[in-house]
C-alpha cells in the first residue's frame, strides 16, 4: 500500500507491483504525517486533523469507519494486543474490544 497526501491510497500487487486499486480514501483527506499501520486485515490511517480512518485491506480495499478525535495528531498509531493506540496533542487514546 502507498498513501499520498490528500488521502490517495494505492494497493499494489506484491508479486508484480501492478496497481490493483488507486483512489481517495474517504475521510483520510488533508495533511497526513503519520505512517499507515496494519493489523487484523485492516489499515489504520491518521490525518493531522485527528481523523482515524479504518480501511478493509485487500486489492479492492474500502473505508469501514472514520473516527473523529477532534484534536490535532502528528504521530503514527501503535498496535499491540488487539488494541490501537493514538496520541494526539492533548491525550492518548486506546481503541479495542473489552476483554
């Protein structure tokens, strides 16, 4: 996967490098300083405005959810033990299912 400024997400074939899908990931628009991360068949994209976009991974990816944090973010989300951790300018958030 490649992610360009403005939320343009490209899925490439790992075997050939062929572009499988390229379009804007709705909700991931704007400035992005964080690297996309992946876990559990999903990509997580965090933009500067504080939108955490959850994308179903795959050749024909699609946006599953846009979470609005309403705080500026510059850091890459961290994933551990089935949880996603996001640091904003004012707080650290943890997302995941209760045990």
